C-alpha cells in the first residue's frame, strides 16, 4: 500500500517523511527524454535551455514545499536545538 504524502504539511517527527527529498533527482535519462519530447532542434543552446527550464521548475517546486512547511521546520529545528 502506497503512503500518500501531504507535501504542504510534512511530519518532521516521521523518519520516513523527514527523509523525503526536497529537490527531486534529475538524471541524464530524464534530460534526454525531455529533449526528445520538447526540443525541436537539438543543439548545445537548446539542450542547455531545456536543462535550465527543468532546473528552474524543480527549484520552484522545492521552494514551494519549504514555504508550505516553514512553521513545521522552524518548530522542529528549535526542538532539536533545545534537546
């Protein structure tokens, strides 16, 4: 059974949720798939542009996750500092 994650309210007391990646992995297979699907003319500039677009999207997603969880992160960081 798959566990559904509420990315807007990560439970930092859960070892499983605490170990989740904030930034998703991005590998060469993914980049090549994106190039094949999204890039009409393949050259150094278009490949770099696709990479930059994907990187920006990943950063925006990570930023949103952190912002949604700032209260949880601050609370847990303070708890850990005090212990």
